[in-house]
């Protein structure tokens, strides 16, 4: 077991020489450096843009041009059917995806000659246009301070809220009272003194972390010794992992379950297209929040491989599932029994200088497992249909009404669920998470009126930002 790390490295190196063919990949990627959640609207910074762009360049050299090139994948000009890029309705995540794609498929100038003989050049040196589709989960996640605000899954919210009544939470809350009190002068420009506790561990960490990267002067910065910064981060890790995953209460990890469903569905299409010889669906790329990473890490037992998986991944982190085979592919796509999957992860920006490493999934020791085993294990945790989602989440209205046993549910909820779900987010960031959902929803109603009103006046597309502005202006 001790050798796992070494083996992982060794096999990553070996993969270059082995008679191996990569057939497809599915990636989940965190956004780059951004402004703090507590000062919403949150923006991707120039540094963050550079991070995701660098990552895109790395994966270009891995999957489009290098030794691990995905078989049949276009190298220079994008072929849209081979690629599926998704991100939630969130400015930081959408922009991160776009920055990544610029590195993956850089501008490629190909002049066209028209019928009348004149030549046309595409704008911006042939900048390649790649659509980014939206996913249901995670809307507004970067403007939201509370982890489950990006989900509308009723049971997951209740489960995460239960964290605040757990012994672990209350113990840490009590033990760290003085620690957080000492931080008040650093953050009291943004937070009320009473909110600077373990209850808001992540948003406090987030504000200080951003300031450590960007602010030339931080009030009372003498408090922020290396040891204190380390504690602030690890306390935030404990807080967020606690909200994202609980082994005896799986529904908390709904975002990880949905990711499992999405990746299985996509890899299914990779295999199907391979068998049909259509050369489509080779590389799935999803941008999303650290919360989904943590939920997923818990579900596939990655902390068993390395304790570092209890911690929030850094900006621009990526995890990727490679579908590959060691069988001969010269006569077409291999049999399903010859397909294997390996999992790679990199904490922070990936580049030639700092490459992803392989980790075993599901508490095992193998760096690669057969597709059959992978898909059957993944299926156990995956939520891939609306019906499954509704049943697990205990939702019975709106899109879930059709799966509800008793048709007695009121329709009142259905109309509010559309915009309502990510409204809850914004204040989460400022006031932190509440123990009871009822309190959150009550307060929300007030903010929603204000938020909705602003939305109408400004005619913005995003429903998440107006509320954030209310929250932001409070700060
Ligand atoms: C866990 O990961 C860290 C950081 O990548 C590394 O330094 C450490 O050696 C790993 N531990 C094990 C047991 O593999
Ligand atoms: C993000 O950008 C908007 C304008 O696009 C700006 O109003 C806002 O203050 C920025 N947020 C931060 C935290 O800098
Ligand atoms: C050729 O056709 C294009 C597109 O219709 C037009 O913009 C251009 O002016 C034409 N060139 C000449 C020389 O007629
Ligand atoms: C995990 O879930 C169990 C069962 O619901 C509960 O007793 C426990 O307090 C939870 N732990 C945390 C840290 O949320
Ligand atoms: C934390 O302190 C509060 C009162 O200050 C007390 O009610 C609670 O039981 C304590 N929790 C733990 C785990 O010690
Ligand atoms: C923050 O705390 C410092 C030190 O206690 C105090 O001097 C300052 O006025 C406070 N700032 C705000 C905005 O409350
Ligand atoms: C960092 O700078 C921003 C913008 O000037 C400010 O709002 C924030 O309070 C500062 N944070 C800290 C911890 O100094
Ligand atoms: C704190 O950490 C930074 C960066 O890791 C390092 O450069 C610095 O020397 C450390 N300071 C102390 C006092 O250990
Ligand atoms: C993937 O395909 C297999 C067999 O074709 C099917 O049983 C499974 O339900 C599919 N999974 C998803 C998530 O689409
Ligand atoms: C990523 O690195 C940070 C330190 O920069 C660490 O706290 C965290 O545990 C790491 N997370 C993972 C998933 O490796
Ligand atoms: C990374 O390495 C690959 C192959 O070793 C090389 O083709 C590529 O140019 C390098 N990328 C950068 C950004 O240096
Ligand atoms: C699920 O139920 C919760 C709580 O009732 C609600 O806030 C959320 O909008 C519902 N989601 C959907 C998609 O119906």
C-alpha cells in the first residue's frame, strides 16, 4: 500500500511506452483564481485565466498531440462532435471553461476562397468557436458561500444542514472560538464580528486566501502567520468536507452522484461511437465547483488512497478518467472486455512541469480497472436520470411531480422552484449556513423580492447575480 504513490508515478511514465491506446477521456475541472465569494459578483481574475489556459495547453499536449493522444481526435481544428464541454450557469465557471478551450484548441488560421475569388480570413487569427453547454447542477456556485446552495436537492440540503448538529462540528466550533476571534480585525471590513466563527470557516478562509494572493496590504496581517494560515485552510477543509460527504448519509454527496452519472453517460457514448465508427464523443470536459470534487472524492473513497483528498482542491485542479486499451486497435474498436479506465488527479494548475498522478478508485490498489468493473461500481453511486434524482432527493413538485406517488402535492412550489433554488445561495455566502432550512428559506423570501425586482430593471440574463449584489452591497 505504501508503494501506491510510487507505482502511480511509475505507471504514468510507463504509459508513454506501453502498447496502449487512449480512446476517450472525461474531465472535471475547477475554475482558476477568482475574487472572493463574500464580495459577489465573483469574477475570474487575470491570474485565473492564465491558470486555466495553461491547463488547456497541457491537456492539448497530452490528448491531442502527445503519446497519450486520444485515437482519432482532431489535432488542430476542432471537430465539435468529438468534444462536449459543459459548465453550470456561473460566470467564473463559464469563463474558466472558455479560457481552458483557448489553450486546448488555439487559433488556427485557414483561409477560405469564395466563389467570386476573394479570400476570407477568420477574425482573431482563426480563434476557434466552441460552445459551452450548461448543466443543471451548480448554478451560481461561485457566488454562493454555502455548499448546497448550488443544488436544489431537498434531501441533500437537509443532510448538509445536519452537519451543523453533528458532534464533530460542535466540537470544532467550541474549540476554535478564540482562534477565529483573533482573526476579526483582519476581516471585519467584510464580516460582522459575530459571523467570524467556524460556522463560516470557508468564506472566512476564502476572503483571506484571496487577500493573500492579491491585496498589497491586509489589515492586522501580523496575525496571519504561516501556522495560522494553515489552520484557517484546514479548518475550512474540515467544514466543507463535512458538508459535502458523510459515509452514513450518502445523499449529502448528490453533486458527486450526478457527476458519476454524467461521466458514465458520456463514456457510454464514447464506446458506442467507437463501435459505430462515427469518431464522435471522445473528450468530455466539465467545469464545476470544489464541492463536487469533495462529494465525489468521498463517494469513490479517494481519501483511502491519500489523505490529501479530505482537502479542498486548489484553483484550476483537474481530475480525468481515461478510457484506454492495450489490445490491438488496428482492426477497429476493441471489445468491451478489453477496455480499461484509469483515474488521474492534479491539485492546482496542471502543466508540463507538474503533471497529474494516477490514484486507485473505490478503495482498491490498482492504477487501472476494467471498464466493466468501473462502470458497475460507478453505477452504484451514479444518479443518471431525473427519476432517480427526484426519488433520492425526495422532491415531488415541478419536474419531479410526475414521479411522485401521491399526486396531492400543491403546485405552488412548482412555480417558485425555477429561480428560487439558487436564490438561497447568495446570502449563504454572507451569513453562512443555517442549521434549519426553514430559516434560510424565510430570509430568502425577503431577498428574493428585492433580487427579482433588480433583475427586471436591469434585464440581466442571470438570476443569480442580483441577489448577490444585495448581499455584496451589505458587505
Ligand atoms: C499524498 O499526497 C501528497 C501530496 O501529493 C504526497 O506528498 C504524499 O506523499 C502522498 N501520500 C501517500 C501516502 O501517497
Ligand atoms: C466583478 O466584476 C464586476 C464588473 O464586471 C464588478 O462590478 C465587481 O465589483 C467585481 N467583483 C469584485 C469582487 O471585484
Ligand atoms: C465576394 O463576395 C463576398 C461575400 O459575398 C463580398 O463580401 C466581396 O465583396 C466579394 N468580392 C468581390 C471582389 O466582389
Ligand atoms: C453523518 O451522518 C450520521 C447519520 O445520519 C450522523 O449521525 C452524523 O452526525 C453525521 N456526521 C456528520 C459529520 O455530519
Ligand atoms: C459547545 O458549547 C455549547 C455552549 O457554549 C454547548 O451547549 C455545547 O454542548 C458544546 N458542544 C460540545 C461538543 O462541546
Ligand atoms: C476592525 O477592527 C479593528 C481593530 O479592532 C478596528 O480598529 C476597526 O475599526 C474595525 N473595522 C471595522 C470596519 O469595524
Ligand atoms: C482585500 O481587498 C479588497 C478590495 O480592496 C477588500 O474589499 C478586502 O476587504 C481586502 N481583504 C483583506 C482581508 O484585506
Ligand atoms: C511562510 O511561508 C512562506 C511561503 O511558503 C515562506 O516563504 C516563509 O519563509 C514562511 N515564513 C516563516 C516565518 O516560516
Ligand atoms: C451505459 O450503457 C450500459 C449498457 O449499454 C447501460 O446498462 C447503462 O445503463 C448505461 N449507463 C448510463 C449512465 O447511460
Ligand atoms: C490540494 O492542496 C492543498 C494545499 O495547497 C491541500 O490543502 C489540499 O488538501 C489538496 N487537495 C487535494 C484534493 O489534493
Ligand atoms: C509540453 O511538453 C510537450 C511534449 O513533451 C511539448 O510538445 C509541449 O510544447 C510542451 N508544452 C509547453 C507549454 O511547454
Ligand atoms: C426540490 O425541493 C426543494 C425543497 O422543497 C426546493 O427548494 C427545490 O427547488 C426543489 N427542486 C426541484 C428541481 O424541484
